[in-house]
C-alpha cells in the first residue's frame, strides 16, 4: 500500500497550497511595497519549481539533464532580456 | 470595383508594371508546361506532399536560390542607383522599398532557407537516422516558410512593398508614416514563416538528441550536426521574441493599440530593443551552421581530422550564449548612458574570442595537411581572411564611443556584408557544391565552379571595400542619392562594378548546374571527395530509407575510420523499415495560412474568418487522423541495394 500512496505528490500539493497562502498574505496584510514584491517573487519562483519537479516530473527520466539545462538556460535568457531592457530603456536612459 | 482599389500600387512605375506582366506570364508558362508535359501528378506525389527530409531539403534550397536571385536583383538596382551622383533611376520611395525587400528576402527567405535546407538534407544522414523526428511537421515548416515567402514577394505588385527597412523601426513603421499596406505584408509574412522556423527548431533538437545512431555520443557527432543543434537551440529561444514583437506591431497598426507609439505610454524604442533581442541571435543562427559546413569541408580537403574538436564545440556553445547578451550594440546611439554601452561593448568584443579560436582551429587543421583546392575548399579558404576582416571591423563597431561615428553609415553596411557574404553565402555555395553528389548523384563542374568563385570573391571585394571608405567619409546608409560635391561618386561606381561581377558569378553558378546536369558523368561512386563523416557511408543519391542497416558509430569521423581503420559500420541483417506516409495536408494548411495572411494585410475579414476556420479544421483533422506509416519490406530493400551496387558492409 505504501508504494501506491503518492506521498511525494501530496506533500508537494500541501506545500504548493502553503506557498499560495503566503503569496495571498501580501494582499491581506499591511506591508511595504518592497517586502510585498520580494515575497511574491520568491514564492512565484519556488511555486514554478514545485510544479516542474513534482507535478511535471522534470527529474524522473533519463532526459533529466537536458530538461534542467534547457530550463535554466531559458530562465537565464529571460532574466537577461528583462534586466537588459530595464537597464537600457529605464535605469540608464538619459 | 471599390473592393479592388485597395490592391492598387500606391507608388507605381513602368518597371513594376513590367514585373506584373512578367510574373503573370511566368505563372501561365509554369501551369501550361506542367499540363503539357503531364507532370502535375508527379509533382504532387513526389514533391508537394513529401515528408522525406531529403526532398524537403532540396525544395528549401531551390526556394533559397530563387530568393537569392530576387534579393540579388534588388542589390544590383541599389548599386546602379547610387553608382553616379544625383541619379534618377529609382526615386526615394522606390529605393526605400528596394532596400527593405533586399534585407528581408536575403536574411529571412534566402539565408535561413538555405541553411535549413542543408540541415534538412544532411543532419539525419550525419547522425545515421531514417528521417527527422517529426517528418509531417517538417513538411509543415517548409510550406509555412514558402507561404510567408510568397506573401512577401507579391507585395510589390499588389498593394505596395514594405518600405521601413528590414529592421522596420517604429515610429517610421506605424500607420502615420507608412500608410500603405507594405508593413502589414512585412508583419504577416515574417509571422507565418517564423512559425515554420520555430517548428523546425523544435524538430531538429528532438532529432539530434533522440535519433542518433547507436554509439554516437554527443561528443562524437560531426561538427555540422553540432552547429545544427546549437543553431536550433538559438532558434527556439530567439524566435518567440520576434513573434511577440511582430504581433505587438500588428496590433498597433491594425487594431490601434499603443505598444510602439510615441504617445499614450507606448515606447517606439521597445521595438528596436525586442527586434534586436531576436535579431542578434539571428545572425548566429545563420553563421553557426556555416561554421559547421566549413569545418566539414576543411577537414575533408586537408585530409586531416578537425583540429581541436572539443574547443570547436566549446566555442559554439559560448557563442550561442553570448549572442543573446549583445543586442544593445545595434543601437548604441539611442540615448542610453555610458554604463549600458560599456557593458554591451565588452560582451560584444568577447564574442571575438571564441570566434578567433575557431579561425585558428581551421588554420591548424590545414597545417601540414594534404590540401586539395576543389571548389568547396576554395570558398572555405577564401572565407577565412575575408571573414576575419569582417570580424575586425565588427570589433571596431563594437567600441561604443567610436560607433557614434560609424553608426548608420556605409561602414556598417560594408561590415555586415563582409561577415554575411564570406560567412554565410560562401558557406552555402561551398556546402551545396560539396553535398551536390549526395543529393543528385553527379558532380558540379570544377572548372566552371572555380570561375564562379573568382568572380564572386573579386566582385565582393570591389563591391564592399569601397563602402568602408565612403562610410568613414560620412556617406549614410539607405540614402537614395548624393551630390557630386560629396565626392562619393567614383567609389560608388566601383561598388556597382563589383556588384556586376557578383551578378555574373551567380549566372556562372546557375549555368554550372545546367552544364553539369547535361554533361557530368553519373558514375561518381559513393564517396567522390574521399570524405570523413557518416553521410557518405550510404549510396549516391541516397535511397528513401537512408541506411539499409542502422550504422554503429565509434567516432566523430565514423566513415573515415570505416575506410581506413577497419571499424565495422553495418552489423546485422536487413530488416523491414518503418517510414512515414506522404501527406497533402501541410501544403493545404500553408495555403490557408497564405490566404489568412493576405486577408489580414488588406483587412478582408471574411477571408480571415474562413481561412482561420480552415486552419483549425486541418488541426482537428490531424488530431483524429490515424496514420501509422508504412513498411518497406526486406525484399524491396535488397532490390534497391542491388540496384545501387550491393549492400554496404
């Protein structure tokens, strides 16, 4: 019976709900903009990680390395695009 | 009648009307010819519905050669217009349309198609596969590209060409400054062919990662396959940015949104930013496979293994990442501060390091090699010094403070042609000549090919080196004329002369195809170049199933080791081979996409809705279609192998 019970997925689901509650707290609690954004960003990325690893089984086949390297490459490029654009068009625009 | 007024050319000229007549006559001639010779059935069964990667590759290459002709004609028109001061051959509007068309056609519909065509033909053979991972999708890729290309190409006779440059910068490209439907054509043609390219990217990554022959580890792949893998990775990460940017531009022009406007919170600079976030990786999408082709050719004709295989792989991986981190160098003068420009200057110059490593690797491959100066090798050897000049002027442009001087001058035009022509165009002709016997079973004539090479190279030097000088003297790019007092006249005339030589070389190359088709001997054997990699281990031309027995690979030069070091490639017996079925659906769906794009360009909503429903119907049909492919049976394979002169051991 123990082998059939998806304990990892249940735990993941609970953890996922917990992350949602923490993210929601930003709306209901009175906190500064910086704190709110920090909490939202962290919970969002952890949430995405939980989805990929636990529910989309990213690490469970022999394609593990390909999947993770592509994922990290994508994240890296997205960050480069966002921060590069911010730097160019906002922060450093004369 | 009112309905048809929208198709009129806003800025006509006798030349455009002559082109309309010529296009009409050509279409009639093709239809009449196919009917007269009863070739419709053959065309439909063997080519239009094919899912065979080899035939799709050949169709890509034929389309690319047609587009090379179109883009080349535009180039000669531009050089003719600027050959003397105050020329009136083209007016400003036509000049704008011509350079826009030249840029888009050459990059998107010529170079991309040629590169993808060669990848299609060669990559599955080099990894010992029967086809790509998703053959049907591959056909869809090609036909979407073709639909996009045709949509773009009819623009100058129906409704007017795009005229805002191939970079299509806003606010110039918005409705106020570009009122004709030209930019709509640009948007939809690039969108449709872009979907095809993205699908190709996914298809080839899956093919290369999943379908390699037994024993072929990643680090045992031939260099062209390595560059194809990295190129397709860049395609998958870069093209969605173009898709989104073009969608935003379309919404701006056709649905009054404010993404790239100068008012209401829009940012026209955002277009330049997004365009080049795709545009710079795009340059490497073109050049990396070219590097792969040169690696194959230089190793083959030096009769040595490729020097520094691991550093070659390392270099292309580093280049692929750096290619995403340099895009701001295309607009150093847009108004961002010194900090940003310095960062992007440094990342840009850093690309010179891995590229330099590759140059040295090629030189060291030739070092003490037994070099044979065949046509492909001539192009490869010509590429090294010419491309290095292009690279060095690139580093000059990368210096942000100096770029304020060069920006938007002919110096820049000279630089990027100096990288793209020896880099990409030479590679395509070299690759085509090198793999020609693999595709068609006979060789291209070497003597005529060498004439083509010398005309091309000398013409190139005459056409583009003068632009470095006029550019530094202040001749701006995209100016349709200049005064005599500027003193640009003589050098521009020289440039026109060079363009003429290049046009002659194109004619020589086409003539060579005709001449060799008629007179070349057909008994060239399976390995006419004494080559090294796996694609030469099967017959010439390649049978439908590529390899009768899947090869067993032990090194990156599997075929060389099979010939010289006694590795056994083909073990076991011939078994039934499972192959995909042909399908007419891809071409029908691409036709619907063409109507969809065309209707959108002219705001014909009925056409949009009907073709949109048609496209969805195709998708639904495909989802429920049961297509298990077919088997080629052992007996049939044995007969085919006998016809080709016996099974390979």
